[in-house]
């Protein structure tokens, strides 16, 4: 059984998105990063090379994606990354249990698929920030409770992966979780408590392990959260706060049991970036070759998403509606057919 807990804090500057989006040649940040990580400079230079991807000519969709990411960027200053202030002396007092229930109800009312709450584990927090105006800064005060929520992505659009329609759906979900998080954090601050929204490009946390701890699912072979409701067809958002809230425990849903025998995401991955289950030793967490993954994104001219579509749990909802199946496992006939080509 692979243990999925994180063992150390990550420097966000080491993530592929920080390296590709936040540093440019002939800048101080570039010089500093590759002075400390010279082994990455050559491969990163190749990843930055301009290339016309397969779906680059789809200009309408490409500009739609860029426009929504630009909108999300404009929303980031509203996230409230100010931690450390004392709660207002007039902070609204609620019992931790009812307050947690109210928060979850609000999250679902704003479009969340699911919502859970957990005590913040500093192992999820970046040690040094690597995006936007926070680049190179040590992580600040991390608030003690984390509200985690998901937004569903349309199954039909995800099934078109790696076509550009999948990427359009992904960026829509990034906007959805940003809006949910901004609404929740604004409401909590309105109640007199500190609250910080963690969204695309403006997050102090690694979100999949936080979501796992909050009981929303478990981390599968591609390093992504897999949910009972719709597999990997989700994006994750979070809000940290000092408001007293009752916590949820981890889910009994353990997708690694299926990953052991399935492995369809690794088999179908165009980049080969997902190691097989058998390549892990006991206690290792699932991870991917992010450079190989990003290289394929460049070749496609969009993100890929094949692993999202390949996961049998991503199709559970539609199958269960037809078959009446329920519980933690996908409908047995669908899983068998998906893995082995049966009808």
C-alpha cells in the first residue's frame, strides 16, 4: 500500500509552472534559480522554446483560455494573503460544529461539488513562494484551519482530452473554484475572522493532500485527487482561517486499491510521465515527471488531461445512473470493460 502523506515542505519555485511562467533569461530571478539548480537550466531552456502545438491554430479556444486565466490573475489580489492579524473584537461567535455546517452549505450554494474542513498541516504549505508578486518570499503565517472544496468538470468535455476543449473546461473550473473561495473568504472576514483564499497562481498550499485530509477523496497514481463522486474531473480550491470550525476525518475511500490493478492513466499517458504502481516502494507518495508532462503540453499547444479521462472513477456518475450501482467502487462491469476492453 502506498502511503500518500507528504514528508516535507516544498519550495514553490521548483514547480514547473513557476519555472516556466515566472522567470525569464537575463533576469535576477533566473540567475538566482539556476545558480542553485544548474542541473535544470538546459532542460528548462528547451521547454521554453517556442513551438506550434497541434491545437495552437484553434485561436478562438486559445484566446478564451487566455482571457479566463487573465481574469483569474486580476482576481488574485482579492485572496487576502495578509495572515497574522488578530480576529476582530466583534468577531461573530458560533459553535464549531454548526459553523462548519454553515460553511459547507454556503460552499455548495456557490457551486462547489463537495466541501470538507481539516486542521492545517504545515507540511502542505510551501516553504518559499514561487508565483506572482510573492516570488522568492518565505511563506507567511498559515492560518490553522483549512476549508477545502471541489468544482466538477463536465464529463463530455474531459473525455475529449487531449483536445483543446478539455483545456477550456479546466480553466472554467479554475475560475469556479476561485469564485467559491473568494466568496467564502469574504464572508468569513465579514464575520470578523481572518480568511485567505488559495486559488490558481495564488496559493500558499499544496491542495491535493489538504483535500485528502478533509475527506474529499484520495490521491491516485497521477498525483491527483480522485473523488468518490466523479474521479479526477475536479479542480480544488481552499480557504484557510482562524475561525473555530469542526474538522472532518479522512475518507474511507482509498483509490490506491484500484490504482494497483488499473494503471490505465499510466498506460495511456502520451508523455509517459506517470510511473506504474509497481515502481513505488512502500511509503512513497505518488508523483509524476512534470517536465515530461509539460513537454507534451507544448507539443499539443494545450494541456493534456488524458489522465483525467482515463480514470474509471471519472465515469462513475454516468455509469451508476444507468446501472444503479453505488458505494466506493465504480460499477464492476464498467471498470472491467475499461481496463480490459470488454463490452
